C-alpha cells in the first residue's frame, strides 16, 4: 500500500478534545460568571449549604484529636492551679488559726493581768510582779522558777500568789531568778482558816504527786468542816498575809479508829497555768523593830554601895 493512501488522523483513543488554552479561557469565564451571579443573586448558596452539611462530619472527626489534646492540657493545668490554690489556702488558714490562738492567749493574759493588778491594789503588802519561766527539773517536787532574784530584792520565804490565790513560797533565791515551792509540794505547809466557821488548821501538800491537792492534817474528827468551805491564810505564821485564798474543801473522811479527820482541799490558784505572779514581802520584815529598853538611871540609896 502506498504511503499516500494512509489516514493521518489520530485514532479515537488519542483524541485530546479542545486545547488547554481553550479550556482555561472557558473555565475562567465560567468561574467569573458564577462569582458575579453568586454575589448578585446568591445562586450558589444552596449548593454551599449542601456541601458544608456533607463535610461537617469529616471536619468534626478531623478536629477531635485537637479538641481532646486541648481539653487534656486544660484539665491538668487547672488541676495544678487548684492544688496550688489549695496549698496557699491551707497555709493562710494555718496563719489565721495561729493568729486566732495568739489573740485568745493575749486576751486571757490581759484578763489575768488586770485581775492581778486588782489584787495588788487590795493588798497592803509591798509586792513585786514576776513571770514564771519554767518548772523545776526535779520530778519529785512541785517547784517553779520566776524571773526575779536577789537583785530585785526578792527574799527567801516571800509568799507568791497569782490573781486568784496563794501559789507558793520562795524557798531559794539567786541573783537573777528565784525558786518557788508550790503549796502542793509535800514539804510545804501553810496555816489556813475556814472562813465559814473560823476553824484554823495546817494545810500540807498531798503526798501523792499527781493529785495536786492539799491535805489538812491534825484536825479533830468532829471539826466543823464541810465540802465547799473556803480556806484562806490565817496569818499566824508571820509569813502569809491573812485573808488570801488558799483552797476549797473537797471531801472529809472521818474514821472511828482515828482521832483526826482526813480533809482534802483543792487549791484555788492555777498551779499549772499561772504565768504572771506577785511576790509579796514577808510579814516578818514588815513588823517594826522591837523598841530598845531604856537604860536605868542607876541612882544609889543611902547606905548602898555606889
């Protein structure tokens, strides 16, 4: 077959259609037409709504990892902030509680100081204010240490009392501090007077260390004494001024095989809680000196030797 008789047109499979330039011009014009039509007449709005509705599940699923990650980070951040705020609140609560306790302590101390000053005004005996520092180290005695000593003119044997009653007696004096033996010490004794009946007695510290009570010894079995009677200092010993409160009678035991009654009393003073005390001058030092005996003129009578 001669070459001139062959068909030069491409087969249907290789037909390309319009050229690329024609397509570009056509679709550009179509896009411009649709844009103008949508802007003026909103003809594409229904189609846009349909496409947005169809694509919403896909968008929702695509955004889930991001949302979960942000939520987790906010959760841990808020948890850390909450723990920090809780720790700060606990710290502030502790400070407020401490301040409240300090206020209560200062208020109580102020009340006791006012009562102590009022008692000082009622007592005609010279008194020195002191503060209890600590309890004595000896576990078998009832003693405390105060912050006044011989440099402040504290004398051995001086009575010590708080705002309610007799606390004890100074038994040892140092230059800066003094040792006070409490009235509940077994070796301490104080003369007392029953305000109701006028009966006198001698109160000793109870031999039981943990009891913190007084024991009236050598009292007659039929003595007029009842529970609740107020005991005050009698002043017969020349140390304690009369009329200071010592304790109240707790119980009375009368036994047929004993000539003495066993009387237990509760001290009125706060032996374990007093902070501020008054140190009185012993009554012996307040007594005037004995007047000197005048010398005799020594005149001699007649006949007597010169």
